[in-house]
C-alpha cells in the first residue's frame, strides 16, 4: 500500500491486479519414442526434440527406413490432426529410461507413445512415467496376433500383464493398420503394416481440438489407414472391448475407425479413456492456474478467491458438456473451509481445497427398443 502521509486528505484510488481466470492447458501434444533413420551422436539420444510437421521431423531425423516404426508413427500423428510432437530418439529400448527421464523436464506433453514396441516391461515403464507425471496418458500398441482371443496368445498375454489400477493412465489399441508404403518405387500401390499408436495419438489430438478432451476419442476415422491387419467380427470385438482392448474396425462404406475408449484399469471408475484424460486435464489446469495463490496470506480472503477461480473454471468445463448434471451444483462442488483447514494445517503453510466432479461417460451401447405398432396396439420385442 502506498504512503499517503504527505497527500491531501481524501479518497485515494489504487489499481490492483486480480487473479485471472484459470485457462485450460493444452492436451494434444504427444511424445513419440523410437529409433530414427539418421545416425545420431550419443549426446542426442534420449533428448526430446519438438517438431511441428513431418517436414520438420525429416529435417532432424531423416525419413523412412525399413523396419523402423517411428517415422510412420510421426507421419500418422500429423496426418490425423496432431500439431506438436516431442520426438525422443533412442538407439534401442536400453535407452528408454533416459528418454523418460528427459521427458519429465518437458511440460507440454499429454500423450506418450512407444510405436511398435509390445514388450510388456517397456510398456509398463511408460505407464509408470504417466502415473508419476499425473497429466499424461500412454497410447500402447497391441501385439500382432492372428488368434486375438486365445488365452495364452500374444495379445491376451500382453493385455493380462498390463491390466491394473495404474492402467487407468494407458490404453491398448489393436490391430495394426495397413498404409500405403511410402518407400515403394515407381508409384507402386504396395502397402505396409504399421502400429496404430502414432495415428491414434493424432486422432486424440484432433478430437481434443474439435470437441474437447472430455469427448471419447472413438468413432473417429484413422486417416491414412487403408486396411487392417486383422478383421474383427462383432463377437471377437465384444470380448476384446470387455477386456480393455480398443479395436480399430472397418464397417461398410467407412474407413478404418477407432472403435473403443477403454483404459487398462481394473477399476470401474477409471474404465474410460476420456474420464482419465479429463481429470488429468483439470488437475494440470488447476496446477498452472492457481500458482498466483502461493505465498499469499492464508486467510479467508484467499479461500474465497480460490473458490471463485475454481468455480468459474469448472463452470466452463460443465457448460462445455464435460460434466454431468442439470445444474453446476449437480456437476461439481468446491469446498474450502475451516474443517479442511484447521489451525494445525495452516501452521504448516498448507491450504486444502476439496473438489468433486461428475464426468460424463461415453455411450458405448445405444439400446433401441423396437416394436410393432398397429393402430394403437403395440408389440415389443424382448
């Protein structure tokens, strides 16, 4: 406050800068870890490089090379609507730990892919990274398998090893997709089989941009995919979906579509991809948008300011259709009071805010009840 001792007595006006509204963080940036075509010095391995287009990728890492999945994944990411990728080159999976450690230092990442790697140990490391960061989601490739329901087959063995409470931060996509072979000479129409994770990350980025992170990234076309390595029928798909494997399907007259939105969680509350990603989005947005409150006097004025900021942000989330409820009060609550913040808590320099949200969940099963109607009499099929 200014010193008014030498001023004329009267009313004095001071301008203050209020806490601004909480802005939602970006949710469409992906990290893609893999081996690049260009021979890189050891110092460059494991270090993320931000690229915003396929041209930018080739400038840093060259293009395609036989048996390398990273270039196809990056091209599929941008081709499906992705705008920012952190590409992390590694020589092989022995460099995964270094790559993940370096990614902890890059804040603008919300998805992590390990294109073409179906080793469970490596995939679990990516899931652990996402859990530790709290605001990231692992997009994993299912193992190639011509017997997807066989209990001891490659896909089911992989799936069973990944299902856990931490699996809420990950999703498994299958089967692999067929794209036009970019290395084919003479304009040949050859196709090559590639893992879907990079393309799916682009689909998620596109869905986030067009609809919002609360929209399940499913019933969305996989751009660039011409066919699938395995054509699922409805029975197989139903069992895979129940087990937490997200299918890519082809329906008459449609291109290949992402047709699943399940996580690898064994907890019902975290079953759906959009629920986990929405909560992570809210948490990351609050973390970034409430930094103004750090070191402010811990009193009721601060509590009211926090309550107003959080309520305004969550109201916008509800109005966008991300939270379920006819009113904002039904969709979320914000609690900050002396019950949560007694003197013992305040003496530790802490302030506790309790928030509850009711996220919307995808309509996986649309049930149509069809009956015969004849002049007022109805017959319904059970």
